[in-house]
């Protein structure tokens, strides 16, 4: 890819984004003929401002468009590959706020447009549209960072910081799904810092769970447990003069659930029991399943964490029993990402107890609910590999097809 002329790289990424030359030209404010000449190398791109504009339309870091990307890995069947992760990394490496000390910041997007873009990104994540999200995140990060810098000294400073904090959280969440845990930790840590400037304790609380999940994925369960418990104690409804709003109950409950999962990883069953009990009380006080602060917190999510914690404690049969007692109406009302992740966890539990046929069914069920949760996650690839190694005889056509999609050998 590096050795290709820039026009060919423009054509490659335009096709990756599934844009016709006409649509691409319209978004650039150019003619179709102009685009065709650029892609064929007849017209030179000798203005950096035009290259930057093309990169924005293609939702691509300009350095990659210029052929300075890192070595490309083979295509991922779900449309998420290392190039897109590197684009997110490049966006996280930008420090435009430092340049603002010396130069006037660029004109930012109106906050109304930023709010819509952030809402759409959350919907993409919670519906497990990781491919589309990975392609839009670099541009969203750049725009949110630019808005935070531009509005930092005005009346909209807190809102701009709040939006940037959310974008960092989305980045941390999707990077963890894709297996880049170090980068996920960086994004989550930045979200904590920005949340303080936003003046929103609950946003900082949710950011804490993102830090915890990244630490847990990196094998750092004890610090993950400590940070969850410290922040949960500070945000507890009714304590320290705190209100008992649904939003606070949701964030507090999610912190407890994440703490329970980290305690399970350590093997502290008594702490797991206590934390899940407290989370259940918060869920009952909330009065149902809700999505305040994008937490998906409520009685049903408590049960999903109960099953996940049982698996982490090595009690796979208990994890299966929790699944069999789920309130199906509540479960089916959850967002696709939560349902598919639960099916993946259940597949892991079934493998552990030797129930390979049902493990296969759980993977297929997760794939039906949210394909990217199964097809994008390295963890799902590992589970499917285990299933294929232990399966007796020839796998079913559906399992074989899934293995082909995941490039896992049958």
C-alpha cells in the first residue's frame, strides 16, 4: 500500500468506504471528473489542505492517506483491520490543545452536531456495529478534541469536555473489544481526566469502569478492583450528601458489577457475593432495566454479571444455571451488545463443562444477535477454536460457516 501513488490510495479508501466517485465528489465539493483524474494520477494533489479534506471525507488519518501507515494485516471479515486501529491510535496521539497555546484553534463543529455524532457512535457501539464505528472514530476523536480546545475558555467548555469524555469512553470500549487493551487503557484514562473538567462525577464514574475493564484485560485485577470500589464508595446514593437519582443508581450499580467481576478474577468469592447483593439492591431501587449514562444497568444486567462472575470463579455450572433462570423478556429487551456478550460468556462456560454442542449454539446465537461481537473479538475466535478441537465428528454447516467467516480452521 505504501508504494502506491496517492491517487490509487484515494481510490482504494473510497472503495473501502463504499462511495461512488460521484458521492465522493459531492462531499468534496468537486466534480466527478476531478476525482477520476486524481485517482488515475492525471491530476496531482499538491495542496496539503486538499489532502486533509479528502482524508476527512474518507474518515481517515491524513498520514495513512499519504502512505505512512504501518504494515497492513490481512483483511478482517468484519471490516475491522489493523489499519483502522492504527487510525484510532493516530487520532489519540494528536495533541492539538498544545498547539492552541501558540495558534488560534480551528473552527470547531457546532456542539449540536457533535451531540448527534456522539449519540450515533454510542448507538453503533451498543448495537455492536464495530466495523462502522472503527471507521468513524478517528474523525470523531479529532472533531471532539478540536471542539474541546476551541470551547475551553467559553460558556460551552463543560459541554465540550463532556462530549470528548464520552468519545474517549467509546474508543476505550471498542478498542477493548478488538483486543488492543493498552490503547483502550489510554483512552479510558483520558476520559477520567476530561470528566473532571466536565464537572460530572457520574461521567467520571462510568469512565472508571472503562479503566477497570482495560486493567482487567491486561491482567491487573487488583488495581481494577481498588479503583472501582473507591469510586463506588464516593458515588454511593445517599452517602456523602449524594442524591438517589436513577442516573446515580445506574452508575453506582455498574461500578459494583465491574468490581464483582474483578473480585471473581482474583478468586474472592465472598466479596463477589457481597458486591452482587449490593448491585441487586441498587437495581431493585432503580425499578427495572435502563440505559442511563449508557450503563444498561438493571436487574437483568445484574444476572448477566452474576453468570460472568461465576465463570471467572471457575463455577461454570453455576454460570449455566444463572442463564437458565434469566427473565427472557428482560433479556430480550437488552441492547444487542449485551446479549451477544452474554452468549459468548455462556459458550465459554459450556466448553468448560464439556457441553460442546450447546457451546456451538451459544456462539451461533451470539452471531445472530450481534455478528461483530463474535466475529471481531479475539476472545470469540479462541472459544470457537476450542469448540472445533473438541467437537465430535464433522461440525454442523452453521458452525463451519462461522469458522470460515472468522478464518478459524475447521
